[in-house]
C-alpha cells in the first residue's frame, strides 16, 4: 500500500462542497445515479429491466467501498469496469451500462461535476462583486495617490480603485452566467459518436435519440452536443479553465496592489488575534492571504497551459491520452478558484484602511499629482504647451531630487513654478490650485456610482450570493 499523499489544494483551501463534488466517493455516487437514470429511460423505451433491479440499485448507490474497487481495478486494469463490477455485485443484477461505452459514463459525469462546480463558483464570484461594490461605495471619496508604472501620477479615490477591479470581475461574471446557461453535455453517443449500440439495443434511431434526451433531462442540461466522437471537444475544457483564469485576474490585481499598499502602510488585509506574521520578526504583519491569492492565480495559469495542449489534439473520433491531464487539471483548477474567491472575500471583509497615512502620502505628492492640471491652466493663461511642459518637468525633477537627497524638507514645487516665466502663473494662483487639489479626481465618484449601480443588479438576480459568507481560512 502506497503512502497517502494529500491533495493540498483540496485539503487546505477548497470548500467542503467543492471537494465532495470531486471526491472519489462523490464521483462514484454520481456515476451510479447516471447508470440508474439510463436504466429508467431504457425501461421506458422498451428494454426489459424490472423495477426491482432499479430499486436495488437505488438502495446501494451510496455504498461506496473505495478499497474494494481499487482491488478490482488491479485485476481489470480498467477503472470503469472495476466500478461497474462493484455496482453490479452490490445491486445483484447486470442491467447497468447496457449499450454504453466508458466515455458515455465518464464524459457526462465529469461534465456534471464541471457544471455544478461552475454554479458554486458563480455564487462566490457574484458575492465578490457585491463586496467590492460595498467597499467602493464606502471609500468613493477617500482621495489617494494614483500611480501609473507604479509611480505617483494623479489623484484617484480608493473607491475608484476598487471599482476598477469590480468592473473587471463583473464583466467576467457575465460570461460565466452565459456559460452556465448554455454548457453543452456530450450525452449517450457510443464508442465513436454514432449511438450504434443504443440503436441496436432499442431497435431504431429515434428511440436512441429519445434516450439521449432523457439523459439530458437527468443531467439538467440546457444544451448538448449532437456531433461528437468518443469524447466531447477538449476546447470546451479550455473555455472553462480560461474563464476561471479570467475570474482570478481581478482578485489577483487587487491582491498585488494591496501587498504594495501594505508595504507603505496605506492598507492592510487584517490581522487576526493570535496571528503570527513571522516566526523570527514579531512585529511583522504580512499580507499572507493576498500572497495566497496570487499563488492561486499562478496555479490556474499553469492548468490553463495544460488544457490548452489538449484542445485540438484528439485523434480521429477521439482518444484518452488527455485522461491523466484532465484528472489533475479539472478538479484542481476548481479547488484553486474556490480557495481564491473565499480568500478574496475574507480579505475584503477584513481589509483595514489607514486614512492618516493615505493623507500624508497624498500631501507629499500633491504638487506632482497636479502637474497636468497646472499645465492646462498655464496653457489657458497663454503659455505654450511645450514650454509649460518643459518648465514643469524641469522643476518637478529637481524638486524630487532635492527631497530624496534631504536638501529640502517640504515640497516647494509651487514656489519654483511661480518664479518661472514660462509657466505664466503666480504663486497665489498656483497655491489656489493646490488647495483645491484634493477635489481634482475627475469623474471618479460618478464612475464608482456607475459600477455600484450595475453591481447591485447581481444581487437582484442572485439574492443568495449577497448573504454568502466564506468559511474560515487557514
């Protein structure tokens, strides 16, 4: 017996609902329910299957003995055959799997796992959009130093920054809802996609097609493939995982920025009572949850590469060279996005904001942040645009250097610009611009309100998402 090696993503990060869905016992139960649904449908279409056999299958479908199945697989070298033999022995009949190939079972069950996983993720993603909207509304007036290229640029608000991530996530949620609504199942298509064995079993093509439709009803499918081979196109798996990567993008951007801001003590992700930031340095309060979010994002990108290699790589009507990749990539990608969104929501709920530090940073950089405003006012007063640009750049660079070298204690850019005729604005005019500077946030407030209004529509459509609370994370 091999040593047991746990799945770290499942054990440490994913929720119980997600891990149960992808667990060995959970999957086997879904397979047995699928076999039972096929038996019921075949009976309705004329196949001789007695009610007692179906009832016997129902009674034992939850009796999952993984060790017994493993021992059978050691002999059969075929996982589906091992699980089928176990089910047949438990139920006392051999009606399951009639007219089916292994992929009739596994493809549909795996798709059911994917589809249900997407529903779990949808609720958490919408909850994340709503949490971002709530905090964006709360901080829509808190001005801070915005950066481009990670260098102070202009003013924005913390609410606007949160709305940036929120709108990005909301756009992806729109595509997620669309995929959930039209996700296509393979159905019962047989060994090469022609339904030959079901046509033979049932006696005609129409009954085989009806069986396929009944199976779709069992799966809760709103769409299905008609023309496939042994397996459904792996480009669908690529679409699913790429969507998970897109869902992770906004939280990853948020986490990266919060880590940077935490380093300047502008924000914090929260620090629980008893929490330790460093085993060596007692004072540290690391942004460990945001680091985890970025780690999940990296993992998801890795699985995207894996499934991208499967799309377009099927031989003829299909092969299962993709099996080992999908056994790893599909469940683990869902474990990763599940853990990521729960961690993201936890950080949003516990996030700390330090206005005093934000104000101090803004005041330090304010003259620099208003240089575009000063340039526009100078142009309006008659200065040449390029002359004003050159003058402002020259004095701004000199001021920065003097501050960094300790030659001056306070930012005196306004005084320097007032003494330069190329700018054409007096010190009083410039000082007035500086005093009014905190309001120079453009349309930031309106942009936040636009996002919040659109985000709240998700709560109307999915009220359960509004009350979702993430489990306690390690």
